[in-house]
């Protein structure tokens, strides 16, 4: 096979692999919630709260982890954690009063859900963690007039704002860094969408094989040019 044929074959392999990225990818899905603190006992974790402070909670879901996506009649659910022997697909970050705490390690159970029924879209996230104790970070929000009437999926983008449907609150219970923590918050907005698509291992292998053929062809061609020079 001459260099043109090699280049053509390798380019074809690479293009097929790149095209497969879109169809064989795990999604990393981000969901954001904002609102105000209604009631809090934070043990100084967030600098001491009296109520009325703004908060942001960010959940990041890797759909390639945990038990995998479970399809339901109205939407999708994914969950996992050490209690079920599956890697936790959901991590969380909460920011209040300029302080941020992460919920990444020691996750006992985590879950993300997205559902659309009629014109209503509902989203929910939860992380149960075990650090210096056991606690939960739960959030739920829904809004009418934004559902498509079709089952919701983690691949879709959404933006919900007041008035949100009840219940729209966040509670953190238990201990974190040896401090007693309790929050109740009013959620005023919720949004979500894909932040990256991660190629599956088989797709990476196909991509690498295509580029390896291309690299080999170029090396062979340079060697032949050197000999005939």
C-alpha cells in the first residue's frame, strides 16, 4: 500500500473514531441551584449565618459511574455509592457567604433525577456522605410551563426560576468537619446542562489506532525520502 492509500485509510479510521465520540460518550452533567438561607445552624462552617444569605449549590453527575442511567416513563435516574458497592456518580459543592464546601469523598449514596410530566419539569439531587459523621445534602425543584411533555434526559438543558413548585428547599443534616450543621433554604432558580462528553474506552482505542496508522505511514514515508535523497 502506498503512502496515499495509508494516509487515506488512517484518516478514515480517525474520522470514524471522532464521529463515534458523539454517539458513544458518557456525559458530565452540571446542575446549579441558587436561593437564600431561611434557617441555619452552621457551627461557624460558613462564617456564621443569621438567615437571608445567598447560596449556590452545584451538583456534578458523571453518567458513566454508579449504577448507570435508569430510564423511567417520565425521565431518568442515576445513583451509586459505597453503600451499594458502586462508585458515586454525583459530587456536590455548596457556597454560602463566600465559603465553599465540597462533597466529593466518603459518599455513601448519591442520586440525580430529572423528570418531565406534562408541562412540569422536576429535578432532584442528593448526596449522603460520611466524613466525621453522617449527613445529607438534598435538593428538589420543579416548575410548570417548561416541560416538553416528553421524558426528560440528562442530556437536556433547562433553566427554572420563581415561582418554583413546592417543595423547594435544601437541607443539610449531620456533621461536617466535626461541626454540627443544619440548613433550610429557599431555592429560587435551578438550571442544568452538559458540561462535557467523555469518550468511552472503546472509542479512545479506535481513535488511537487510527492516529497510530497515520503516524506510522508518515514515518515510513520520511524514511523512503531519506534513502532516495
